[in-house]
């Protein structure tokens, strides 16, 4: 039993490790294995899960604040590209 | 559409008609990134017209170079072109501030973001608090938050456009978000009607636990 707990601790990251990684995890900037370990820890640790949700909320809120691109501007740039490709811009 | 003088000069150096390969590669690798390019240019210039000029100049440069592009990582390739174009642009505008592209970037990001009503639907009070905390960040922290969280760049892409190592992007971004969280915790979730308990639920920790707790 003690050995199993020891092995489990080796396999699973501590709260400290998770808190160092959680923002990169939310940004999708960790490797698959790290993401799996962090996700498993968050599922089992309410405190770290709260921490993760705070950062997730901040990220979502910031993303919501992104000013949308004016469709006319985008259409203008698309038209510019088309004229460039067609060689019409001498 | 009138072209900026600089774009016209670059254009004169461009073959009048692209080869079919050049055209196909441009359509494949560049055109799908127009939205990203404009968003990033807007972050760099803080002006719609300057952003359009910068994107046009980036497109012209990309068109000229497309046949030398190996097809890998088009976003990173385009962001490098944009970064260089922006450095040249800043150099011509302010010849006394030539040597620090990051400083140029920081100077260009002095205005606050605008939250549009249609975006602000989930939790306007929390969003407002985040916005205020964001506005209180230093320019170097705002830059990286804007590139990653608002424009959706990866760490590597943000590093490319800023001309700094990926580790620097990560460090600034994480510290910036922590400052936002600490700022909200310090100032609370202020509403337009501070006396109304229904719209003023108090500091962040009442909704999102205590951020000062020690790691387990």
C-alpha cells in the first residue's frame, strides 16, 4: 500500500507543479503527457481546479474583449490580395 | 483603394504578373491568414489605417518572397515579414527611436481595448473588472496578453512578432494574468451601481476561491 502511494506520487504531479503549469496547460502549450497528468490532477484536486477555473475565466473574458475585425476591412484586404495575385496593381 | 507610398515603391519592385505557382502558393499560404495579420497589425499600430497599410506591405513582401518559402509554418513566416515591415515603418516614422523594436511596440499600445456589447454577454461585471485590470498592466505585459489571449497567437508566434524568446513570452503572460487576478482580488468586482448588492457581488474570492492560498 505504501509503495503504491509512493509510486502514485511519482506519477502524479504535486499541486505546486500543477500551479506552475496550469496556464501553459490552458493555453494548449504543454505536451500530451503533461496535459494528461495536469487534467488528472485537476479532476482530483478541488483547490487546483478552482485555480485553473480562475485563469480560464480570465482568458475567456480577455478573448471576449477582442475587437472583431470589420468585415469591410477584411473584404478590402481580400480584394487587395486578389489584385496582387492577378497582377493588376502596377 | 489608395495605396500608401511605401507599398507603391515595393510594388514597383514586384513582377507585374505572378507566376501560376506564385499565385497558387499565395492563395494557399497567405490569404487564409488575412484575419490574423490584420488583428496583429492592429495590435502593433493601434490604428485601423496604419494596420491596413502594414498588412498591405506584408502582403506585397510575402508575394515577392512566396516562391522561396518552404511551406512550413506560414503563420510564423508571415509574422516575421510583418515584424520586419513594422520595424522599417517605425524607423521611417521616428528615426530617433530606431534601435528597439520592442520599445516601438510598447509605444504603440497605449490605448485601452474596447469591449463591444455583443461580446460582453456572459458576466459583464467580471469582464469589466478584467478589462480594468488589463488596462492597469504595464505595456510589455499588455502586449503579450493581447497577442495571445485576444489575437490567439501561440507562444512561439508571439515571440516571433515581439522578437523575444518563447520563455520570455510565457513568463510575461503568466505574470500578467496573475496580476490581473491579484488586481481583481484587490479592487473587487466593481459595478456601475456600487450600492446595489445584486450587481456588486464583492471581491473575486467570493466567486473564485482564495487565490492567496498556499500550494498543496
